[in-house]
C-alpha cells in the first residue's frame, strides 16, 4: 500500500512540475509577443507567474531556453537507443525518425507559437542564435553517445558514432537555423538517405 501511495505522490509532483514549466513558458511567450523578447526580463516573467527566480532557473537555464522544447530531441534519442539491436546505425536512426515522425520538440499547445517566435528571433537576436547552437551541439553529442553505446565502442577511437552524430547534427542545425518552417526533420533525413544512396 505504501508503494502505491509513493507512486501516486510522484505522479502528483510530476504533474505539478509540468504545470509550472508550462505556466512559465506560456507567460514568457505572452510577454515576448506583447513587448518583445529583448525587453522581457526573467524578473518580469517571475513576477507574472508569481514564482521565485530560483524556481525559474530550476526549469529553464536562460530566457532563450523558453524558445526551445524542454526535452529537445529526447524522443528521437530514446527511440534510437531502443531500436532493434540488429539494425545498423543508420537503420536505427531511420527507425527512430519513423516512430517519432521526426519530432525534435514535444507536441504541446504552444509548440507552433514558440517556433514562430524563435524563427523571427534567431537571426535578429544573437543570444537566441547562440543558444540554438548550444542546444544543437548538445543533441549531437547525445547522438554520438547513444551510437557508441549501440556499437559498444569508444568514440575516441572509433569514428563511426561521431560520423553519424556530425551528419545528423548538421541536418538539425540547418533545419533549426536556416530551413523554411515548412520543412521537417523527416524530410531532411530522406534527402540525406537519398543522397547517400546516389552513385556516379
């Protein structure tokens, strides 16, 4: 019985954290749209949500992080790690993109709104552009780690995990920083797959 109570308490805490995280983001997006990203401060966001600064930073490391999915790329990484062991690296990544539909960010109510704001700011605000690079580099490193674990190798001596991570990371970088909003990661993956299969 105690185990059931503990599990219920954990679920309650998780739901409460998710509500707080979403409230912070929704409020921040409101402020970005009302007065602009640059003029909006973390202090203003905290006052409107009625939370302490330390609570804000428990969920988001910077103001720029509000423009990205809190678990950027995690669904793809999880599916990549869980792909059938007999699949080669590219096949496992193909499997991951298929089962996740190439989603880099959680499909929640504010996803499209957040992407629209990010697209408008990514070239205009250096801090947003730089944070995007940090997020993409972090995702690339995680791809390399999972690939190395799947192969059971050390990426410092075996280049295959880094080769895959660099290839996919470059695709994500172009998708986030340059490509039209209508393009999808799944579409970019197909283009890479077709290019790699081209001879002559």
